[in-house]
C-alpha cells in the first residue's frame, strides 16, 4: 500500500441489521491506522479487513452514543490481552475517560499499555487534537443535541521526488548533498558547478484531506470541517421525506449531506449511518446525487484511496 486508504467498517445506525455493522471507519496509513468511532462489532470488521490491531495508534470518537462507542471497551481489552506495549490515544467528548475506566480490566494501571485520553470541551472552531510531521487531525463541534464532534484529517505537503541519476550526472555524490537537495537547498557538485534543488527535485504536492462527520444536523461546523476535502464521509440517516424526523433527532438526510458536500466543494461524498428502515439505500444515493453528483454509499470493507481532488479515483 503506497497511499492512505479509507476503510468503512460499519455503516449502520442505532438498531442492528443484517449486513451492516455499527459506525466505524479506519484510515490506513503505511505506518499506522487511525480509527474514527468504534461501534459494536468493530473488532470483527478489523479482522475481516486484515487491519492489525497493533497498528491502531489513535481512536477518534464523535460522541458517546452506544452505536459509536460500544466496541471500544472490547477493542482495548483485546489489545491488552495481546500484551500491547505501545500507548493508544483516545480522543472524544468529556466523559469518555470515565466510561472506559469504569469497565472491568480497563481502569488505571490495569491494561498492558497506557491510554492517553484527550477529552474535548465544546469548540465552535477547528482545533488540532493530534499532529505529526506527516498529518494533522482537527476537531470541531457539530449539532447532535449532545456533545458531538466531526474530524478533519489533513496530510502535510508531499515533497517532490529526487532524481538521483540526474543529480549524479551533475556531479553530486555525497549523501549529505542529496539530502540538502531534497530539502530545497542548492549544493556544489564535484566539478564546481552549482546544482539547484529545482533542477533535480520534482514539484511538491498537497496531501490528501479526509473529513469524518458523524451524527449531526446540517450545521456550520460540518461545513467548515468539509471545505475542500477530497473525501467527505457524512452521515445520511434518513431520506428527504423524513426531514422533520432527522431534525428532531439531530441527524441529516442524504440531501443534507449532499448540500454540505456541494457548498464545501469536496471531491467525493461517501454516505453512511443508514437507518435500519432502509434495506435498499440506493434511494438515498439518488437523492444525494440530485444535488452532488460524486456521491456513493460507503461500502463496508471496501478500500478507498485518498487522492487529491482531480486525481485517480478510489480502488474498487
């Protein structure tokens, strides 16, 4: 795997249905996996998708309703049974630590690894909740009637590729000089000629952007998080004829999700969190496509390559 991949693990909501698991999405990087929500059955889906538990370093929870978190105690317990040593970061609303540590075997000092909790208090702007040299994850409040958050994953700008053979032909032989060229500096070759970075290093490119919006009414928070995303993964619990029901329960219709996608100018919309009343979700997809053409229903265990807008489509 060369690029980041999005793997839906569960697309159902609230009530179990045959063929759908509860909310969870894995973002699989070459060196680690980030997990967004962890509904019941997530462990099984991870096994089926061949994503190793040991690669999961961070878990981001949208809110504390059961269909989004009931898989978390089991997953953490399994990690401990497997004698994991590397810490796990758990990000979510205030109260998540109390819930986890109240479970048998998951209290302070009871697991084989440390759990780092980052508890979010209401924020009407994007805040960075995790950052590495390669990416950042932002959170912002959304509108679900309980403390709830959406997440935005942004990859850092990717450096261009160094043409080693061309650099050698221009008199570059030292490893340190190759590194300096890659970093954007100019160096002097063996023949005394100056070699500029742009002569041997390709153009840099922006990294991918993935946005995960769980349960919410359409709101400014979800629109802000989604701006310019390559993939917007958005709940679509109801069809348009149940718009009032969606508003009353703090959810979105497929049309609502499409409207956010269009206004935010995203590359692709993946719908999820489908009500159990819909055995066939094609009607939801068609409703959304009437406002935003590049819409699909997220398919569990399918892998979607995170590509910048306008580049190669996801793998099927």
